[in-house]
C-alpha cells in the first residue's frame, strides 16, 4: 500500500489537522516518510492513531530523519511510538501545530507538509530502544515493564540528576543514546525526560535511573510533571486548543489530575522572557516545585533565575513549603553554545541533588516531595544540620523545645533555639561566598578550607521561637554568580496570607 497526505502549515491552520487513510490488510510495519521544509522545523508534530482510535505514535518534527515507523517490535518502531499489530481498517494521521514556534518564526508564510504512508521498508534511524515501558494499548506505564522500586544504586547519599531535559522526541538535538552518554559524562545518577506535550514510550539501555515525565507546554507558560503513569487525559485538548480561551480549563484539569494521581508538578522558568508563567490564578497548593535555575547558559537566564529564587523565598516566607529544583532544559549538541555563552548548554548543568536512602524512581520522587534537595553548578554541597545533636535534611521540620529554666534573664531569651548549620562545598578552586538565609534575610558566613582543599562552614544560628522560621543556604562565586541553593529547614506553622501565584507576584511588586 502507498498513500500520500498533504497538510497545510500556516497561522490560519487548525492546531490539529487530521486525515484518515485505509490499511487494506495486516502489515508488519507501517512507515511514514515526511517531506518537511526546513522552515517548518519545530512547528509541527505527528499524532498517529490506529483503527481502534488508540495513539500509536507521537513526535515533534524537529531534528533527525523524518522517516518514522510503527510495528510489532521495538526495532521497527520509532521513538515516541507504541509497538503492536498493524491491523487493517481506517487509521488517522494528525499533524499538530506547535503554536509557540509558529508565533515566533513562521510569520505570514505558508507551507505544505507531505506525508507518504507506505509498507515499503526503510531504515529506522532512531527506534524506541530495548526498554519499552508502555502497555500495548493506551499511553499507560506498564507496571510489569517499569518497576518504580527498582534499585539502581544502594546507600544513603546525595544523588545527582536533571529534572528538565529534551531529546529528538521533541525539539532537542540529541538522540536518546547520546543524551545518556552526556549524562554519564556529567556523573549523573537519574534523568527525567520532559518533552513538549509528548511522552517517551521506552528507553535505551542505561545504568541511569530514568523517571517518566512530560513538559506541559502552552502559550501562557510551561510546567513539568514528574513520575507520570500515563498520558494526561487532557493533553491532546491542550494541543488542539493552545492559544484559545478553553485551553486554560484543560490546564486546570491536568493539574487536578496530576495531584489526584500523585504526580509532582513543577513550575518551569517562571520569569523567563516569552516563556514566563502567566497563569496568575494558579493555586500555590497545586504545585510542589519551582524551577529556580533553568539552563544557566541561556542569554536571558541569569535575571530570570535570580527572580525565581526571590519568588521561592517569598513562598517560604508566606508559610508555603515548595521545593526548589533545577533543570538544564538542554536542547543543544554537546559543544553547542548560545550566543555570548562561555559554556555549552549541557544536561546536568545545573545538577539537582536528591538525598535518598537508596536510588529508585519511587525514592527520588518521595525525597523531592520532602524537599530533600540541593541545586548546584560546578560543585557539590553536603549540608549537615543539627539541632540538639539530632541531624536534619533540607526540607525537614525540627521540633522546638520550650525551656523555662531560670538561667534566662528575659522572656525573649526564654523563647530562643540554637542550631548548628555545617556544610562542605567540594570541587571548587576559588573560595566561594556562603550565606545563611534566615526568614528572607541574608547573612554572610566565614568560609574555611580543610587540608583536602574542600571548603566548609560551621555556623551556629540563633532563632527566635516564633510562629514560623526557615533557614536555607546560598552559595556564590566571589562575583556573585550562582553556585548553589540548599532548600530550607524550618519549624513552626504559619497561616499563609496568599493563595495564588498572582498574589505573591503583587507582594513582590511584580505585575
């Protein structure tokens, strides 16, 4: 069989244009040969549905060869596909418009995208890989193929990963295989693929702990979902209605579904120029993380990342317990640099370190929920926080003991608590600046160096036993460049004044 379908790419085209075609008899493999003008890269993606209406392939038409396939075996199925029988009947091919790139690059131009559907065999340059984790029917993680409790490494320690990554499934330039090589070079332990409105259906062989994720991408902001178990129910509606009023309703429904199913929601690059978060009515309780450091090599990254740190501090100050995470958001090849950048944009920069008793997908997600997290560039930070000889991790709440002995001369002294904040900062040649941030106020600490060339601090911090206190660590180069963020420890309770993101913005003086 052989059939040709044409799709028009323009500002006036539907967000999702579908055409039907017939398969007259059972095939071993179905091939899609796509003639994609260079000007259309990143502006269109494929949604292929079988005779039962099940999605069998989804992929952004970005880099790589535009020869795609689905078949019974993984080696005959392209990245983003679901293996299974190619049965006779009426199938549907949809070409979705990636409205974000459309508005940025297309202008008033118009193109015809041609797809030849055939059974004629051709080489599949980027198949799913050997590890297929979806069920045969529907975009659901198969518990027999993906083990959330699989142990990748043993031992209680800080494990390094990246919570915002891209491959050729969406608009990244690297294959999955090369992405894993880069991740291993960066000494990473876990990796979360977060493609634009697309979900990986499997993975290559790797020693890294891979945690399924997705980046929900809209014209009013992006957010990541970590630990997804299936395709969000309204994801295709977001694709179809992106840029239209009803899209906000579908975003709300995805957020509710994520919280219902126990997925972690992270607001991505909330202040990054044209990708900033514009859903001001978002309930703060609906998300668990804020991406405070996003691709620090990007041209506009520094001011937006600094503002994200201030935003997260404002959330903590208002009594919310939201975890700060990092994401390389790397789209580039290993040595590729943005204009004016000193370093390439690469997976693992920044590194997000999560403390786990053992490295499993479930353990990483649970530790993120507990905020046992540090975010760093060029260094490793090992915090050691003790209260009355008891150790605590970032994100922990420590109890405050009331002491009413007569040794205190004033009521204020009677309502104080001492705790010790120690931290070791490794892999740096230049002595950093280290600050204790206490209830939003920054205090410089003395940085020492041990005989192994490691920098460290030991600071005894006096806190008034008030309703709400929180303390985090901030590490900088001598010129103020970001090196590390250690999420806060805290004690007490506070009734939050602000419910929505918009209210926090206004409190920060941001409209």
